[in-house]
């Protein structure tokens, strides 16, 4: 790392208070991601470049860096951990798109749409291998074990989600378990690794891990809400894509509770038949969107997400640092985002 790379960063993220603390360090993270791409060849290089340059928000590596900054100083180890966690996340997206049969992500064709399912799977495996390459350069048994366990949990969460695909009886409790395993644990690992890289005591790193877990839950809940009521142009993918792939998320679970109470048998039948036949049409997505808004489900879910974020912010009071304001700002950003 002898010369600072010049990579384009998301201007909207750059406006956030919490981003200014780690903007320069994020450029070093981007350098490591490009090192990964440069090490590959042929289709592997194309796939790695495609997913890593596709406009992701880089929230997980940002959270890694922020955790390091809050607990001390960002260093080479913090940056390597941040890049490794982003690579694991990118690999999970490649695998998810194959599982879901997704053709569009972030406004662009998915890797599986361009190069086929097998190539996309191998591309994801390559990114995971590179992530553990980076982790091994700055070996910390606590970080290695935590991230390895998180990777296992992500697989478990994915299998749970698959087992409940198109399941109209899906419960909110099972939904929360799935998103904790599949999404939130990696946010937790980001905080844990970042804080330990800066020399935090294990007690404080564990508190930050709990903070990250709640922020990860908040992120996924808001993400699932936006999938049904958000703007397609902002999201970079079709509205309702998760439901078309059989993912039963919290907005639909809560809506089904309400329409069962109100005896809306027609819409219940329509949802039941569509899920049973695994054929969710555009008209149903539009109808569900209207019901979610008319019943106030969207406001209710935002409130629940805000409560989780508030709980996360409370955890920050246990830390021996005056720098936690950036993490509080990050938490509020996650709740209020529209993309």
C-alpha cells in the first residue's frame, strides 16, 4: 500500500457524518478488492470485477472500519478485515442470485445471467477463498473463528429460507431467525473484527458485536420492506423480486395477519394460490403494496426497525469511548434509508 488508490465512492454515502471518519481508509479497502480481481484470470476475473464494481453500498466494511476507529485507530489489519468481510458478502450475493434465479441486481444483469450458474458459483467460491487469504495475513484466532462460524450460520440461514420458500404459514419468529443467521451475523462479525483490530478488550468487542447484530437485523427488515414498497429505479431491481423468488418477509407476514383478522378472503385466496403454484405476478405485487400501505404495515415495520436501532445505540453506552456518535449516526441511516 505505497500509493493511495483513487476509486469512485458513493456520493450519497459521502454526505453522511459517519462516512467522513473512514473515507480515506475505504479507499485502501477498495485497493484490496481490486487486488483480488487482478489476481484472477478469464471468467473468474470478469465475475469478480462485475460483482465488486456493481454499486454496492459497502456497509459491512464501513462498519468494520467504524468499529476500529471508535475503539482506537484504523490500521492495516482493520482494512484487511473490512475487505475480507466485503468479499464474503459479495460471494453470498453470487450464490443467492443462482439460488433465486435472479437476472438483475443493482440495475445490472447478474453474473449467473451473463456467465451461467456454474461460473457464478465458482466465482463466489473464489471470493471466499480470497477473503480467508486476507484474514490469514493478519491472523487473530478470535476473528478467524468468529468469521468462520458466521459463514456457517449464513449457510444455515440460507437453508432455512429455502425450506420456507413460498410458505404462506411462515411466522415472524422464523423470519427473524433466518435474517439473523443469513444477514445480521456478518454485520456482527464486522464490528467484532474491526474493534479487535484496534486493540479493544474482548468485553468491548463483544458489546460491539451485539450492536452489529441488531444493526444487521435492522438493515434486512428495512431492505425487505423496500423490496415491496420501494422505488425500482432506486433499488436497481424489480419491486417484489424477493416474493417472486418465494421469500416470505416481515411485511407480508404482518399483512397476512391483518387481512385474516378482517376476513379479506379474496386476497388471501389470491396469495395462497400464487404461493402454492409458485407463480407471483406483477398484479399481485401491486395489490400487496397497496394493502401494506393502506394498513400502515410500512410505518409499523419502520417503527420496529427504529426500536432495534435504538436498542443497538443503547449498547454503545457500555463502551469506554467518546467516539460512538458515528455509530449512532450509522444506525439511524440504516433505519431511514430509501435504497
